[in-house]
C-alpha cells in the first residue's frame, strides 16, 4: 500500500496570511490526525478526523481548523499566521478511530516570516 | 488531560551496549502505549507498542515494559547499532472520550561506534 502523503512539503508564508495543508491517508484508513512538531514542544496533537467528523481536538487556538472529505483526505487550515506557527506539520492515518497504530506522513515544513 | 514525561532527553551509548528510555503518564485510564523512532529529516515510524493488558512485549532487539500501577513504561534496546541513532518518542492514548495520542518530548539517542 502507498504510504501517507502530504502536500506541499515546504511552505514559506508571511505573518497574517493563511495556509492550507493537505494529507492523503493510507488507502482504507478513515482516521487522520494532525500534529505540530517543534524543537521545544515535541509533537502536539491538533485534531483527529474520522469519517468526515472531528473526533478530538487539542489545545490550539481557533485559527487552526481542519476538515475531512468523503475519500478520507484531510486538509488543515491556519489563518492569520503568526511567527510561532513555524513548525513541521505531520498528519498520521489509522485504520481505527481514536489514535491507535498511526502511520505518519513526511510532513509539511511551514516557515512564517 | 494526559501528561507524558520522557527521560532522558539525550542519551549516548557505546555500540553494542543497551539503551533504556523511560516514560511516565498521568492518566490511569490510558490503555495504549506506542514508541516512535524519528531519524533526522524523516517521519516518525512506529517501532513497537504495548496495550494495558500486557506487561512486556519484545521484538528482536527492542522491548517495551509497562507498569500500570506506577504509570510507567520503558523502551529497551539491546546490542545497539549505529542505525539506532535517532530521536525516540513515547506516547500514551487515553480512554473513551480522550482517545488521542499524547507524546513525550523525545530522547535523542546517539550510538558511539
């Protein structure tokens, strides 16, 4: 099976802009979780989608949002970008809802200037 | 919410020696504990996991132990090799209503040839 893919791989934006990241899970997987990875904070959970519904949400401001489509592909949107949003954004897919046996994508590295 | 602490943050061992990484979690209802390995510039990859009804699990040179009473789990790598050099993350999954992975802050393991 093809692995989890993410696009784009790299992004440079300026403060105040918005960005949309995309994640395609492993075929047959219906759960997609998103994480923010930074050197100081490690992997922080953003949210999980399963069958187009948000099941869990982490402690991030409302500027971070997501959605999932009927084919299980997921997008994450960050509005009004701040310098502190610079990070590696990883998505992970799972065949089960709720966080078990997750397979990560390569990530999108976002730099906010 | 769940809190996962991971120690040490850095670890250097001679090739052939063993390495041990320890994690503690706060939510006694947590029931799934995976370990991920992330090589430089690559995605996190699941290397071993354990569920709360098991005390120990082994896969070749890698083993994980779980002490539910102490809310503590550990990763053991024996006969370390240079390719074991990476950052290792532990995680814990909460129970119903809090089913998300909470990650430790990572351990940078360096194998000295």
